[in-house]
C-alpha cells in the first residue's frame, strides 16, 4: 500500500488562508477526498478555507493558479483519474501533475497533491478517506500543503 513509510506530520496552520480546488468526476471518491482535506485543515487549525469545484483533473491547474493569485498561503488540489482503455489516462495524469507543479514553482505557493491516479475504482475508494477506505489522501494532501507553507515561512 502506498501509505507505507509515511511520516506523521502535526502542524499548526492557524491564520493561514487555504484554497481547496477539487474536481467533480467520481463523486463518491471526491466526497471522501474533500472531506479528508477539510478534516486535515481543521486538524491543523486552519479556519480560512475556500473550496472551488471544477469539472475534472485537467482543470485543476488553472483553478490552482487563480487561487494562487488571490492571496492564499497554500492550495490543496484534489481529483481522481481512473485508467480506461485509451491513452487519455496518461495525458490527463501528466497534465494535472505537471500543471500543478508549475503553479507551485511559478507562484511560490505550496500545492498539496491529492490527485489519485488509479487503475480501477476500488483503488480510488481505498484511498479516498471514506469510512471503508484504508488511506485518506485528501487529509494527507492538506497536511502536506500546510506543513510546506509553514516551512517556507521559516526560510
């Protein structure tokens, strides 16, 4: 399982402004990821949270770039892409990953990467932070974004 070896991160993000940009495909998985991210931010003491929904993972980078320009301290990007029978999966996954990396580098604002890239729906459900899930990737992405924002403040 991908969570093996994950660090335990406890952060105090009080006073931070955080945007969650979340895609809409695969509603059950996305509900879990969004709930996990919101729990992660609440656990970190973040109360100023803006949620923006976009159609799919391909649209996440432009939403993240817009959030970066609106004074956010961190961004959490959430989505899910499930492999199908065409190369579409590779194109969307690569565009989302490269686009979100570009936003972080160009803006200097941390982007927590909570985009699941799964072979099937069960893999996504296992990582979605639902009651029956084994992992909570939304929570992890939110915690990583806040921890990085705090680390950058210390530079």
